[in-house]
């Protein structure tokens, strides 16, 4: 895909169309809920208790999902190539974090449900959304993620591929190297603490969980916790590889992809869970409020993600500045705008909304990745 070509390739146009169409189920449901419809929301759902708050949050998440369509055009049109890097990268980083747990977790939970293992412990909870909503919305999220992720991979190859070439051993000394290494150690330590908390919950411990979550324990919720362990370890590994380079033969693109995906997932998941606790706050049901250990895990996830982002952004900004100043171009094939180059791993990206209570990084009024 040549992003300087005013006529994107047939593949790019098809992916753009798929991403846009995949947004329609989510946007249609959210628009209906904002208008007062209760389609897909069973009687007794807590989503019906705070109409004003839910309408505001649903309006926000409609804008966020509509941004997927804007991003799809930005990744396939010449004006997107001229857009400041941060204005493209930050929304896609956040979207990666919101969708990565769903892309990984939803298929696993579908398999669990197939064998009848996903609903254990959830029967005592109040209804949240009708079952069909989970399937429709999360299928749409998955398609968005694949289409936008593919477009993002092509865009990265064409615009920044030369910055991601080579192995860690080929990185030149950095004037901010000491600071990057300190931040990397901090990020790794916090990530491991967060991973430890999620691992204990994935293994069945209820220590530090709210009363509501204890009552909602299921195989699906354990999968959610295990996925967070994986992302925490990925974030720690990626940032340590980039800053300390313990394995110099590792490809830079692989290390950056680890840090990007792991850090984004931790930060976005944790942020949405904190927001969800505010949106669903119920003074009568105090057992739904996050405990101190849960808040510690959420805060740690956000801190880890931001530290990893800072290290990665600093590294790539320095490499871009060196190239702009006429320094040596990173080793590898020359890449003209839109020219060939190695493709870093695609990362699913598609923004969603805040989580349902004690569920996952999902839109308020929409289903979580788990059906705990």
C-alpha cells in the first residue's frame, strides 16, 4: 500500500470498508440505547438504573467507535501520511489496548462455553445483557481489530518501517539511554507486581477481590485474569529488551511489538476498569466497588503502560531525528514513501467503551469479553 497514492490499493479499500461495516452493529445498538431503547437489555439489568449516566457514557463510546472509521481513512489516504505521528499513534495505541484482551479472550471463552464451562458461579448475578448482544458486538470488535490492524501494519511499514529495522545489537548509543534503562526497570517491576496479583486471581484465589467478583467467579473470569498476566509479562519483556538489550540478536520490531501490545493492554484495561467502577457505583451495593488490591492492580497497569510508552516513544523519536538530520539510515532495504519494507507484527486496534461491572474492557452498556 502506497499511502502517498491518492488511489489506495484494492486490498486497502476492502479492509477500510470491512472496518467501517464492522462498526455498524455496535453503533446501532449504542444509538438505540441513547434514544431510550432497551433492546438487548433484560429487565433488572443495572444498566437501566442510571439512564443519564449511561446515556453520557454511551455517547462517548459512540464517538470512540466512530473514530475507527476515521482511522481507517487516515491509514489509507495521503492526508493520513502527513498527519503528525502522535495523532495517529496514540489513538491506535489506546485502541490496541482496548481490543487486544477481547481478541485473545473472546475466542477462548467461546471454546469454554462450547464445553459448558463458562457460566459456573455466575448464576447468582443479576442480568446484564442478553446473550445475543455478546456475540454480535464482540464479533464486530474482532473484525474491526483484524481489518484495522492489517491497515496499521501496512501504514507502519510504509511510514516508519525504516525505524524498526535491524536487531537490538545495531542500535546506536542513546543520550537518554540511562534514563530509558531506569524507566524500563521501574516498568518491569510494576508489571511483575501486577502480574502477580492477576496470577493469584487466575489460579482461583479470592484474596483482595470485591464481594461481587467473588460471587461471580467462573472459568471466563479466570481467563480474563490469565490474559492480563500474559500482557503484563509482554510489557515487561518488551521494555527491558529495548532499553537494556539483554538479547542483542532480537529484532527491534519484535521487541517494540511486545512492549506496544502489552503496555497498551495493561493501561487501557486498567483505565476502563477504574472508569467502570465510577460509572456503576452503587452505594447500596458496596460489594461491587473495587478493593484496594484491585485498585493497586489497575493503577499499576496504567503506570506500566505509560512507562513503556515513554521508553518506546523516546527511542523511536531519537531514531527519526537522526535520520532527519542526515545521519545513517538504519540498516535494511531503502524505503521510499509507500515503498516495500518488512512488516512489523500487526496489532488489533479498535476503540471500545468502558467496562461492565467486574467484567472486562468493554463499552458501558455493552458486554465484557467474559460472561463470568
